[in-house]
C-alpha cells in the first residue's frame, strides 16, 4: 500500500475506531461483570441473613428477656458453612451478640439499620470494622410481627472483586475477538479499496477525476461509457447533443429508454467491438467506435464499454451536394451528347447538300425540345428542379428509357415545392430518379404533387422491385443490390441513404409502396415562412 493512500488512511482511521469501540466494549463488559458480582453477592447475603433470622436459635435468644446466649457459636458455625466474612446478630439498639472479632461483641453495630427496624430488608456496601463489605440486614420478628432483633450477613469487597476478576479472562477473550475480527475486516476492505483506487491518495484521486472530467468534456467527439449491463452511466456534452441524452452527463439510462435508431440501440446494448460504423439518427450521421473497458493487469476484468461518436453530418451533406452536382453533370453530359449527335446529323445533311432535310430535322428537333421544356416549365415552378428534370429527361433518352413526368400543386397550378430548400429537393428527386434509371427496364414515372400539408414525391420504375428481405436495409448507407460501378470496384448504396438523410432533415417520411416494380413515396411538410409563428 502506498504511503498516504486513501486506503491506508481509511485503514488507520478504522483501526483507531475499532480500538476505541473495543476499549469501550471492554469497559462496559467489565462494569457489567462488577455489577453482576456485587448484585449476586448482595442477593446471597440477603438469603443467608434471612435464613439466620428465621432460625429458632436466633429467635429464642432475642426474645424477652434478651439473653443472646449461644449466638456467637451459632454465627461462627454458619460463617464456616456458607463462607461469609461475618454474621452479626444484634439487638434493636445495635448491640452485637456475635462478631468474628469477639472484642466487638457488646459494641454497637456500624451500618444502616433503619429499614430493618421498620420490618424491611436492606442491602448495601458499607465500611465497617472489617473494612468495606457487601452486607444484607434482615429483622428477627416475633409471632406478632414485632421486630425483636436484627441479623447482618456480609462479605468483604475484596472477595467480591475476586469473583469479578475471575471473569476477566472471558471478557478479554471477547474483546480480543471483536478487535481481531474488526481489524481483519478493515484490512480486507482496505486492500479492496487499495486495488480499486490503485493506491492513490485523496488529492491524487481529486486531481485525476478533475483531469478526466475535463478531458471528457473537452473532446469534440461524443464519448459514452456503459456498464456491463449496457446502461449508459457517463457521457459528455457532445454525446448528449448527438444522442438526445439529458443534460448532466450521468446515468444510468437504459438504451431501450432512449430515442435512438434500433441498430444503434442494439450496438450499445450488445457491448460488442465496433470500428468506424455508420449510424443515422434523427438529424445526424454518426461514425461509431466501441471497445471494451478493461482493467490493467495480467488478468484484465471487463468493466463495461467505451463508445465514441463522431458527427459526419457536414461531411455527408457535402457528399450529398457532390452527388447532386454529379447528377446535374450527368444530365448535362447526356444533353451534350444528344445535341452533339443532332449537330453531327445536321452537318452531314448539309454536306450532302440536303438542306431541306436538314431544315426539317432541325425544326422538328427544336419543336420536340421546346415542347419538353415548355411542359416542364409549365408544370414545375422551382427553377432548380426544372433544370434537373430537363437534364434527367435527356439522360433517360440517352439510356433508352421513357421518363413520364407529371407535376401539379393539387389546385391546378404548377408544382412549387412549398418552399422546401431547392438543394434538398434536388437531392431527393435526383437520387430517386438515378435509382429508378438503374433498375428500370423501359419506363420510369415521376409524380410531383401536394396534399395540402406539403410536397408529395413519387418515383416508380418497371424493374424487379424491392425484395421483402431487403426492405429494412434499403436505406442503409453502403447497402445496394446493384453491381459495383464499372472501374471502381466499390459498391453503390449511397443514393437512397442520401434521400433518407434529406427526408429526415426535413422532418418528412419515405416509404416503399407495394406493386409492380419499385415505388417510393416521399411526404414532406411545407416550409414555414420566415417570421411566421
């Protein structure tokens, strides 16, 4: 044990307390033994004096006319038989008829006799001719109840002390056992506390706690400590913000009681090791690491788990914006290819001196493009979504797909998106169409509408649809039923995850509808205008 450690200080304090208690217990037992010895002696003296007072020898000797004859021999015989130091028989005026010292016969008795003269009995510790003694006084009464004389029986205090001291070995044994058991228990507790505190002193523990608490709340990542049962017992401010935990940083909190996605709740409850796992909460994208908290030493013990949470929401937002740019770039690229093919066709017709055919081709192409643009512009009032749909239409034609776009606000006007952030709308619509293009055989449908509470977005394709066994994983990041992108070796599984994140940020919902092919419906609440209550 390190000198000055909390365990050693506690042991010394407990040892002092045990010594104090053991000493007090010993004194209490000693005083009790002394009281018992004196009380037992007093009761015995009372019995001896009562027996003598009832003796016919004594009664006859003290009846009038009082003679006192034979009382000294009688008293001496009783003293020898019962082992008392004196048996004094006296007249009511204290005159002794017997005494161990014959010279005291005829002299007055020294002690209290008033209760006996009144017909009662008395026990007391009194200092007489033989020194301090424990004595009892009993009246000798006649047939009419009158007090004829008194009998006093007693033994010296030294003899009583001998009786008391005879119990000392037992008292010391009991006190010693209590002291040994208390010391052993305190030592075991001290050793356990020494292991638990690693031999640190109070100041060292205070400093260590202060440092650890400062480190806990200064890191940018969320930090959660769980006990072996999976209860959250300690966490920092960042973890509280990311997981929606109560302020204060202390538990316990059962994972089942927290408003967490089921995969993250299962991870916390299981205590298994995890490295760089992605988990989505209501408003955050978290990278989660989890490891067991083990004690130091050759035989480490598990005390729970340590979970770190890193917020990747901003990074995922940038990823979504990059995906949006790629979607727009792909759409523009498709339009570029389409226009390039048309220009090559026009150039070839002109080189072949077929100007009328070239004019008809250009006019027809311009009419088709203008018709598509007019339809989209008339149906969709959000410019960013309009640009996206025009590009996606060109991309669908390039891939040989039919894209059917229907849009209205439910009141006969163009679809506006009800004030939703255009970037979020591009993320949702663009990734839903990308997913449909990858799965469709020939046709993709997009329906933009409003149900009075906010925008409704539906995308449908005529592909194989969503298998029931993947419905619970279809929105997980990294999960995809499609082959890796050519030349990358990496899986996809990003588009629908980005849609899910955008919908969650907007407090909306997304569902997979039954029927042929894959059909997704997104419901979003209308944006609240600035300054509205």
